[in-house]
């Protein structure tokens, strides 16, 4: 493997992978490819640009509209599979146009051992290589190695990334609903929470997840938060007492509570 395109989100895993590829192959043999789409946050794109610039790696932005594909918007249990198929088909196409036949991504070893990840099947079908997974590197190990490399992402919480993960399965995903969620999560940023998610359960109900030791922030600002969310058209606003965990929407279909 002499030239690689790294699918780059700016998270802990793909940032570590990009750095290792650059150090191993040289920056002239590595490109970072990131997806710009309506289901992602603009702030994440700015973070991606800064990280790639700091590493001196060329960044290519790929515009994708998952909302134009009804397989994705129907939001069944294979939503993530369709999303990865759409995004990585485009990433692979653009990488090949620029002379990079090998595409790698930041899937780690934990990802294949827990939770519900149908998107991994799409990566396998497209021939995407996952070096961190193949090396059996866990998230904790990647954070430790990132710290040794002095990467700014080593202790960062998970990025907001895909807003589609906030929806209960079976609930149709539309641009209008995505924008409501974006407004709510952007609003919650003002409270400087370590992590927060607004889960879209139905047309009336939003469930907020934060870390257990930060629930008091939500309660102290309860009136303002409820009023803001109700202005977006919801009737009920709940605080999940179990607290933030990745993949919580997968629990009702048998996913983990990681």
C-alpha cells in the first residue's frame, strides 16, 4: 500500500489514522476525503479542515445528499448500511479520480465487538480497508496513542456527526426534521455540556441525553430548554435518567447499551 485516501470525519479514530498514514507514507501519498451533507454539522467540517491543514494533508470535500435516497429516509434497521453505501461509494469514486485506489476508514476494534453496526457490511462490500479494526485497536488504545502523538483529538468527546442517528427507527427522516434537531442541539451548545444528544422519538417527543454528572445543568435551565424545544413544534421534552450512551436508539432492536 503506497497511496491511500483516508475517509476523514475529524473524530478520534480517523484523525489518528490520518496521522499514521501521513507519517508512514508521506503526505504526498495521502489525501483526506470528508463528506459534506445535510445530515451533518457545519462545525464538524470546520474542525476537519483545521486538522487536515495542521497535518499538511490535502483535503477533498465530497457533497452527498442522503436525503434524496428513499432507502435511507424510510429509516428502517438498515439505515446505516444505506448511508455508508451512499457516502463511501462517492468517497471511493472521488478518491479514484484523484489517483488513489485504496480507501481506508477509522472503524476500530470496539466497533465490531459491540452495538449494532450494519454500516460495516457496506464498507466490506465496497472494499474499504479498516486498519484500526484489523490491528485490533480499541478506542481506549487509540486515545492513548493519540496522546503520545500529541493529537488534539486524544481526549475529545465523540463528535456530533450524523443527525440521522437521533431518530427512532421507522420514523421517516425529512430535511424539516433534521433542521429541527440541528436547531435544538445547536441551542444546547450554549450550556457547554461535554456531550448532548436530542433524540427524536416521534412528532411530539424529544428525549435529551447528557452525561449523568451534567444533568443538573439541564434541570437548572429546564424552563428555557423546554420553551425552546416546544417552539420547534414538540409537546413533550424528557431527560433520559440513564444518561448519554452511544447507540441508544439501537436498544429497542437489540443493540448494546454502550
